[in-house]
C-alpha cells in the first residue's frame, strides 16, 4: 500500500452568504421543504392512524376465528407499505437517508408462511407503533408550525394590508382589546411598526422551530421505520466479513506472487547453476569453484527474501517477545529515526497484536517513502477497552484517507475488526495518525 503524503487536503470552498443564517432562514429552500413536510404529515398521519387502528382492532376482534390472523397480517403489511412512503418523504424533504428495515424471510412458500413472517417481524410492529405515535405528534407539529408561520408573515406584512380595516370593516385596524366601554386598535404608525417588528421576530424564529419539530420526526422515522440495531449490526458484520475474506485472499495472492517471482525463481537458477558447476568440476575446477561461489551468493539472497516474506506474514519476534520488540525492530529499518514507546499492562490477543503490528509497519513504510520527515515517533497504550496506536512525523503532511490511497485500505482493514483510523495531516505537516483497535486479551 502506498500513501501519497505529498499533496494537501482536497478542500471545497463553502459558499459565502452576505446575510447571517438567522436572517436568510425564512427564504431558504430547506426551511420551506421542512414546512411542507409538517403540512403533509397531518393528512398522512390521519390515513395511517385510521388504517392501523381500524385493521388492528378488527383483526384482534376476529382472532377468535381464523380470519383474525390474515387481517392482522394485512394491517402490518399496510403499515410497512406506508413506511416506504414515509422514508421516501423524509428523504425528499428532510434529506434524511434511512435504510430499509430487514426484509421478510418466510421459511416456506405460501400465504401461511408469509403471514407468519409478517406477524413475527419486529419491523412490522415498529411500523404499527410509528402510526400510533406519529398521529398525535403530527397534529401538534401541524398546529404549532401553521400558527407561527401564518401569524409571523401576517404581522410582518401588516403595514401593507391594515387599510382593509378602515375601508371595509369600519375600524382602525386589528382590535387588540375591546369591551363595552373601551377598545384598542393597532391603527397608528407606531403600533403598526411594532406589530411588523413582532411579526419579524415570529418569521425569523419559525424556521428554527419547524426545524426542531422535524428533528423529532427524523428520530421517529429513523428509530421506528429503519433497520433495528441488531439487523444493522448483522449487515455491518457481513460487510466486515467480506472485507476480511478479500484481504486474506489478496494477501495469499501477494505471498504466492512473491514466492513465484522471488525465492522460487532464485532457487531454480541456483539448481541450474549447481548442475553446471557439477559438470565443470572435473574439466575446469576453477570455473566450477567460481560458479559455486556465485550460487552461494544466490542462496544468501534467497534466504533473505524468505526471511522478509516470513516477516511480512507474521514475524517471529512478535510471537516471541510482543509488540514492543517487534515495533522496535520495524523502527530500526525505517529511513528516519523513530522513537518507540509501548505502555501495555499485558499482551493483547494475537489477532489484535498482529493487526497493530502491520498497521504501524505500514505507516512507518509510508513515512520512509513519502513523508520527507526527519524524525517520527510511535506510541502504543491501552485506554479502557481500546488499544491505541499513534504514529507522528514532522514531514510535509497532506495525507488523506479519502483518495483511495494506502491509508484508505488501512482504514478498511481496521474497520473490519471494529477499529478506527483518524488522520490529522495539514499541508506542511506535521502528520499524526491515530488507530484504535478493540482490546481483546
């Protein structure tokens, strides 16, 4: 794996706005989309609530007969269908990406197996719970949002339409207070201005209020209409298993290629050279001795390649003496001086220890090739249930995991074992890479 340290972060300049966020919020498309989401929530909630309550009550009442089971299954299937609509609505208006819940997996073919799968699915009952919970919330959020939005814009624009009252209603303006003896109207310039300012406050505050309301909607959609934590964890583990399998296959191909192109080819040449030297031994002993000497050099080179290959698979020093000695050996081969400090109360599990070793080895190799650093350091310690690795250098910086480089592959490998790779490498340096691994003793 090769990581390009020579270039800086790819940054995208954010658009600059002359108005602050609080003043431009009432005119932004996001605010109007969120308001539209709240407006649509009420009719959708009425239909969904009516369907759920009616069908579930009917199915529960018919459970004394066989008809109750298919009615309940149809009710839950309808709720799942509404869930597809709600996830699409949240995606389009709130920019909220929620994955589909775990699919139904009937064990057998047929209607009975399908109804059993629907009734046993936790996702189906979560959809029904969403229908019951979302209805009162939709009524509340609709009432609050429409009241604040309409009052805000009506009061803000009051100077434009207050003339309607004296012209058609026979009063000076909006009646603020009135009884049998006294009435107060908003009709003079000062009162009209204050009314408009109050409307401005309402107008500026309403988008943030609506955003708070839709945040709760997002939590409901994500928590009840998305996959459960268990199913999400299963999907993550399946993905990690695929990464581990692909990584192991790539390592096997690399080892096979190194053996075929390296040590194996040298041993074949060595056998041929020794055969020629054997034939030359009687005729020309001097030439045979020279050929034997060359073959001896080939043996040394092949042995060194085999040692390097074995060290790349799993170094013996790591098995015998642990991370401290193994990382010190790697640091001694680095092109720049490296300080190594390992502070562990005990040795982690061999698999975690091996991943930690190869992570540091890869990072030090990148420092040697690409960083332009004059010194580096490696720190290893345990923090609660995590094994922490930190590799720093004073090079040119600019390392980035988002460019498909070696760091990206390293992050993928760590993620396969619930690890994390964090890179802090501004242009010009220094570079600090922190890796977290789960501690397994």
